[in-house]
C-alpha cells in the first residue's frame, strides 16, 4: 500500500537554447528524492534519451552521476512507460489504487486546431519528434491506477490540459492559462549563478521547487506552509507560486470537488506517540490525533528518526523501513540505498 | 563560427531596430518615435541623411521588402507597409486575421512581443518572444497565412535576418547571448556574443559575413563580422 512514483518529462534538448529543459529535470528529481521518493520509482524522459552535458554549464549539480535519463521524450515512449506503469510490464512496477503518482512536464507547449480547420483549439506538449495533444496525454495517463495524482506542468498553454486531467483524486497545477505562454526566470532574485554563469530555470518551476524544498535555488528560505501546521499542501504550493512569481501568465489549479489539494502534501508524518512514520496521504494519518503529528521534511530527517530515535516505517505505506517485517540490517540498507539515490 | 565586432558607431538617438540599405542605416528613435536615416557608415561617425517620413507605429521594428519599408508594432504585432517617399501606411498583417493551419498560435497570445522582423524570398518573417513558445514565423502577407514556423533558439530572439547568398537564417538571442545560423539543410552554427555587445537589438545584413545590430545599453550601432 501507498508507494510513490513519479514520471518527469522534458521534451526538447537543452542544446536548443533552453538549458533549463535539463536543469529543471535534475532539480525536480532531487526534490522528489529529498521528499522520500525512492530513486528507482522516478522515471525520467528527457530530450533524445541522454543527460545534457555542455562545457558552457559545468556545475557538478547539473551533471548527475550516474546519469538520470531513462528514455527519450517521445510520444511513443511516454505512452510506453505509462502503459508499463499501468500494467507492470517491461520490468517496471505496476501501480495500484493505493499509490501516489507525481507527474511533471516541461518543454514548449502550444495550441493547435482540435481537428483540421476547426476554430476550437487544444493544448499540446512539445516532444521530440512531434507534439502530444492533451487528450492523448490524458488517455495514456488515465490508465494508471492511483490513490492520488499530482500533476505539475511548466509548458506554455498548459492550462488547456486541466479539463482533460482533472478528477477528484488529482491535483493539477499549470504554469499558464490555455492561451498564454509560460516563461523563464527573469528577475535578479531568481538568478542562480554558479562560477559566474547564470543557470536559467522555468519561472513556475523555480517557485514550485522553492515551495517544496523550503528554500529557493539561491539558498533563501521559502515558507509555503501558510497555516504553519508543518505540512505544505499542494494548495499552499499553488498559492506560494501565484504570490511570488512575476510571469505574465497566471498559474492554473484544479483539485476536484473535494478540494484534495487542501490535504495532500509530500511530507512524511511522524507519530510521536506510536513512533511510526507515514507518507502524508496514508490512511493512518487521518486516524492520528493532531497533537501526535510531527512533520518529517526530508528523507534525511526520516533517516535520523529511524536510526537514532527508534522510529519505524508504517507497515502499509513505508514497508521498506518497517522493522516489524524486515530486519534492522535490511531497514538500514534500504535507507542507505534511498538516501544515495 | 565566431563573431567579431569591427566597428562601433554612435547614434543620435537610441534604437532597438536597424535596417541597412545600401550605404545607409535606418533606425527608429526610441524617444521621439521618428525614423532616422544615417549615411556614410564607412566613416568614423554617422551622418544624418535626408529625413524619412513620420510613422504612426510606436515601438517599431523595421525591415524592407524590396520596394517599401515594413514596420511592425512590437506589442500589438500589427505590421504596416510604408511608402518611404510619401509615408503612406497600409496595414498588411494583424495576428488575429492570420490563418495558422496546424502551426502554433503563440503569435496570438497577448503577452507575445516581436523581437525583430525580416523579409526573405517574398515571405515576411517575425522573431517573436513568447517565453517557451518563442519562435520564428514565416508569413505569406498576400494570403495572410503562416507558412513557416520554427522554435526560436532561446526566449529572447532580438535579431533576425537572412543571408541572401545562401538563404541561411541568423538569429541573435539576448538571454543566451548567442548568434545562431540555420541552414535549410538543417546544419546549425552557434557563436557566443562578445561581452562588449551587451544588449543586442535588431540584425541587418550589409554583405555576406557582415551584419549590423544595435547595443541598447550604449545606444550604439555595431558592425559584426562572422568568421568561420
């Protein structure tokens, strides 16, 4: 029960004038691992299938070792990997109705006539070898079982994807309306500079990462937890992005009729009474007294609780750290494996 | 490919666009909104030539279609053909009246602005700054139809022109600080901009391997030599 999986898609090559197409993949993956996603549950589709490596941008942070790209970002590969995750084929895990699916997309985005000559437009995601329409994307992703889905989209005209993807078990946030462009970082306060070189990012991504990491790429604190309860929900992430970015486009949001985004977050919850740690959306968190809840903001924090304070992973949602079913040695080995990505 | 600045001349008024016509340089004054004609650019200083007609367009980008001046309003993306003698203006393009076919419609987005314009092989070209949809559009003005689209090599394409000798397209992107050359066969060359060319605006061929642009930071015009 309760595994977490992510699919990260960035469709164009950094070499084509947008190095952030790869930089932001690296950062998004880093953020997910920091929030407890196992590295082998994160699937990266980028460019032509190989990490970006340019002498113009030598920062070690953006040269992950080992490489992180699993597949080229083509429509066929997106359909294939989403099908694999739906069916458990080709050695990939099969998601269940208890799992969380996190999807992030980046590239150019556009709108085209929904049929030849039609005045009605449909949003598309740019990919290698051709664009993918919002309805085709929805058809592929909707096959995957899930408890909840979190979908973030940085590309232009991404708001047009919302009608195709919105459900009561989905939080979707897009960088722009269906008829607006999304933009790169542009302010001095967003300028990540390494070795005298500016490393650009998507403006939406910059604040999304800041909200989920608790600090921005310049190392400045970012507090998106508006109500101060220690858990940054997807709704609070959206509010943080809207309140901080300066893009001419306005981010769009949908969390279904039950306002899932007000409750869904990526942070682990430690029960200070039972000394069990849970993924934020685990059923047992809903049964916990608020006074017993403590946020566990990163995998590093979780590791400290397990190693030094005797905390245990939940049997249902964090079985890799559950000493009731695994040996102490195995739990520590799992932790080490997840921490090193 | 390497970019070398071999001449820097001071304009009387800062311009964000440039048009080289024979031995003349035409610019558009950012403060006065007036077209200015400079002559004798081979000299150490530019000399103001005979006045050009007034145009109604504000924040203009300039090009030449062989007979007339083309003037684009950067923000509303309307384009006028202007008779250089009489100053008569004719609206020849507005985004909302274009047929896009299956091409991206970023040109319609209200936050899209024009970086530069060019004319080549009877088609009108725009470099548009539209974030991650920044692109080069080729437009058949007679049929009001988009016939060419390619994504720009960066979000700030501020200069666009074609080498008439081989049809290659040159684009300056200000964020990436690069000049890129695209050949029809697909080959792409990239050159970093010299650091002293701070804020490129506009691009116009003088002869093969020799282009002009402006530097918004200083208000100068620059002649650029492209070496292989």
